[in-house]
């Protein structure tokens, strides 16, 4: 008679758990080539998932196959969230960061697609959380020695995210409310036309709530466009911590810290070329 399988002792299970957490911390926060390649893979998969989110309103007609992909993505994002929590030094502190709660909301819309159908447009927020995450900038952003690329990327992410969130809201809330507002492309066309204050008038939202939403899209859109313009034309700065006061942002040719006057020695990366 075959002996029953023995349950590993608690100490062994705890040791395996600590080893797994150490491995995840190494992959998500390490600086080795293997860790960087792992995070690059995560970023590429994230962009593929975001592309699916953008195309989702056009793919829902596929029926069962759409929901299979939907749940597969939910499993991937759930595994990623659990791994990030395990890799974080203090999981309680992880839950205190609002950007992480946005990822949880995105996951909820994937786990319950039938119940959260009208909130599916919130999934595109994954683009904003990705381009504002430490993981992305530790993996990709370290290639740049100035803050202009980061500022432009963040501003562009905010603008693109707002466009698709607004489009999704218009599509789910006002579809069929105007003869010209039938499909997702119509909602996207209305959002861009309103956001840029072009206002052709061929597609409009009915009622006072539609007018209020149009006003909100115009105001927020103009603000995000101005922010993007400012980051494009503002002189860029480099990241170099001052030894005395800790100020990290300085002009590329700065000799003294603007905050405390300490002498700086900012490396001239352009001199190598």
C-alpha cells in the first residue's frame, strides 16, 4: 500500500515563501540584465494588453472568444499584481498608493465583465498607471539623463488616457442618443472634435447632461493640451541630487544649486559623443 503524501512542515513552507519573495523582489526591483529583461517583457505584454483594451469595443461582437481573451488577460494582471505585492517590502504601504488601486479597479472590470460592462472604458487607465509606474521608468526611463522625456511621456499618457476614457464613457452612456452617434468610432470622433474645440456640430450629445459633459471634455482637454505644450517647449532638466539640500532637478549647465548654492558637478554625457 502506497504511503500517503506528507505535508511539508510549516518552517519549510515559510522558507519556500521567503525564497519566492526574494526571487520576485530580484526580478521586479533588481538591476541585473536578467531582471531588466524580465521587466521589459512585462512592459511589452502590458502594451499588448492596452492595445486590446482600446480595440475591445470593436471586438465584443466576437462573442465567446472575446470573453476567453478577457479572462486570460485578467489572470495575467492578477498574477502580476500578486507578484508585485509579494515583491514589495511592505504590502501595507503598497495598498496606500492610489496608483495601485487603479490597477485593482481595472482588474475588477476584467473579472466581472458582465456586471462591470458600463465601466469597461476604465480599463484604459492601465496606460496611465504603466507610464507613471516606477517599474516602467526604472526599466526604460533610466536610458535618459534628463527629465524632459519623462515629463512629455507622462503628459502624453494623461492626454491619450483621457481621450479614450471620455470616448468610452460617451459610447456607453449616449450611444443611440444622436443619429450620428452609433458606433465606437463615432464616439471617438465626437471626443476629439470636442476636446480640440473644433465643434463641427454633426455629432452632439442630447440633453443638459450631454452639454455639461461636452463642456467638461473641452475644459479638461485644453488643460491637458497646454500641459503637453509646456513640457515640449520648457527647457529640460537633468536628474542630479545635490549633496547638501537633496534637490534633484537642475539645468544641464548648472554650476551651483538653485536651492542652496552648493557647487555641482553634473556629468556631461554629451561630451562622450
